[in-house]
């Protein structure tokens, strides 16, 4: 196996909107930047699956929205568990971030020379913009309209790209992060990447669940990497389950914006049930919608395929054709479609301040991997806003810190590198187990998370999840990879098990129901 030593001023882990924004900003400041991603940069991760909605307050056609209202709505949606400083940054810098995207050739839907602004549940004013993906060859990955132009610009700026690389650990020297170790997922190569700053931008943990909107490579790696290195995390119990995901293939994440224009949720008996769960009815936030739909399905009022209906009969045909053309095309003349809650977004994550510093020097975080912006629940369209706003912030601040305080050569401590290699990339040992053992553990973990750490949670189930994960961790520690494929699986499963454990632990520790975390054995802070 080939062992490679790489050097950069800044290593960005993640190749979506947050990672590319950070990388471009750091490169603009004069840093040598490496971007590492588990897939193809700009074509993997969750940004490509986004519905292209971005919340920002623009002075558009006399819209009387304000930054203060955006902050207020975001705080209320997060049940006031949000970090208000981070929310102020989100709302305050969103307009500038949209302009930055436009300058980098990211197209937005416009009408008569103005960006189209829509409403969405949880937002008290129309402030949702839509990136125009109509020119794409496939509508299955609309977010390519965002990542495509940014990836092209990154290549133009000379940013080095490490694609198909699993980062297995962060290098920690005396409490300071000085790089990372990784494995090539296509070729038998191991990397030690020395850097003066590391930016985590590798997304959430949706693919720890069996039914998810996330791409397969989004498995909570960032939470495990940060935790193992000693960084603090927060609010991992708050996982948003998107209430409107089609159960038929191709799976589509339906925007909640049509509820603003008359769409409704109904059960298998045609009953509008949302007002039984919230005074906001079909304008309730996603967490309430998901919990309501889950309860209807569990009570036997769902469809035969364990789903409910999203009914568009109340939406004006003109709106369907103009504002929701992608949904109209998907419906193929029908007025309703079966949907179910799916693991969608992790509100918690690595603790950061308003400059994206974590609790470890040299380590920064932005996007979904970071916690604090959304509190107990994320409003629709705030995810891409967070990714670009804090991606730009992370890149700018990390570059400034690197150039100001860490201006010496990249750390080349051979003992650190050698230790990393010996611990993770030693010679393969003979196998004494089935060749697919690691993948079987992955399947077990997903079933466990889906059964016990899902939309509705109980103390007994959460404790069972923790106990089972501990058993799986013991099993994997006793299992020895004997070829390169198994070495990759070994490290991936270790990261997934740790992330699953951290999420389950956080869910068990919070005994109250709050936001997206619904404890059925608690009546505190719950509309139920």
C-alpha cells in the first residue's frame, strides 16, 4: 500500500456547499487549500440533493421583511435553544452570501428582473429564494446548480482536490489539530495530510437511518472525528425528519413551501389531521409535521405502505406550473402523493463560536456538522443559508488565523505521522471472520437507529440502542481487516458506530420533549 504525505495551509473535509465556500474563501486569502471528500467533489454529499431553497432577507419589490424577523423566526423554530449569536450571523450575512453565490454564477429563479421570493412554513414573511436548476440534465440532483459553478471555480483557483477519500482521524498534537489521516476509497493509498488548520464541512448523519433523504456517504463522520480528537459537541439528539418524502422511487424530498399555498396532509381516510397536533395546522414546523404523520401511521391511519398523503388539490394550477414545476412533473397529473417522514437533517453538532472556531485550536466547523444555529429544529431553507454563510466565515477566519499566528512551515513531525500510520494502516492480518462482517454491522446499526432513535423515542429503546452499539463496538474491535476493502469498511464502521452512540446518548440524556426530539415517555414541552 502506498503511503503519501501531503501538506497544505488549510485542509477542508467535505466537498458540498459549506466546504467549497470555505475553500474558495481561504484560497482567496492566499492559502494553499486541499479539499478532501468521500465522493466526487461537488457531486457527492447532501448539497446536490437539496431542493435549492435559500432563506435570505432581500430588498425585493417592497417586501417588508427584516433581518430581525428572520432571527425571531429562526429562534422560535428552534424552540429558543439556538445560539443567538450564530442566528444573528445567519440572518445578517445571508443577503451578502446570496450575492456571493450570484457572483460565482449560481443562478436564481427570477421574474421581471427580480429574484422570486416565496413563503414557507415557519417563516413569517416571504424570504425563500430558489436556485434555478432547470438547465441541468437531471432533476434528481438539483443542487448541482449550486455545486457545479463552485467546483469549477475551485479548480480554476488551483485548489487541490482529494476525491473518494475517507478521513479516518484528525491529527492532534498537544491539543492542537495539525492535519488528518485518510484512505483512498478507489486505490490502495493512505494519506497523512499536514495542515495549519482543518475545517470540518462533511455534513450530518442521515445515512445512519434506513429511510433518509441523505446521500449514502453522509454517515456522521464529522461528529466521530471531532469527538475522538477531543472537541465538544452539542444537541445531537435533535434530528429533523422531513415529513414529506415520497416513498416511491425515485425518492423525492418535497418542499414544504406548497403548504403556504394550500397543500395539506391527509391520512388514509382523507382526514386533515394536522390541526389535531398543532394550532398552525399545515403551516406547522417540520418537527411537528413529522411527529404527527408518524403518529397517524402508527395508529393505523396511514396507507398500506406506512405513509400519508400530501394533497396539492388546494394549490392554484398556475402556482403548480410556475413555482412548483418539479413537483408538478413528478405528480404526472395526480393531485396527491404518498409521503413519510425520513431522516433529513442533524441540528446538533460540533460546538462553534461565531467565527467557526471549535473548542480545539486549529479545528473549525461549518454547515450541518456544526451545532448551535438551528436549536431544536431547523426552519425550511435555512440549511443552505447556513452552509454558505458559515462556510465563507470558516474559510475567512481560518485563513486569517493561519496567516497571522501559524506562519511557520507545516508540521512535519515524523513521529506523529509514523504513529498515525502504525495505528491505522498496518499490514493486513489474516481474516478469521466473514468477508462482509463490517457491512452486516452497518446494516444492524441502521436498523437499530430506525427502530429506537427515530421520530418517537422511549427511554427503554434508547438504552437498548446504546447497549447494542456497545456490543457492536466490541465486535469490531475484535475483528481484523485482512484486505484493503475491509480496512476501509473497518474505519467507516468505527466512525458510524461512534456517531450512532453519541446521538443515542444525547437522546437518552434529554428526558424532555423539545423540537425534533420527541420523548413519548415525557409530557414536558410537547404539544402532544
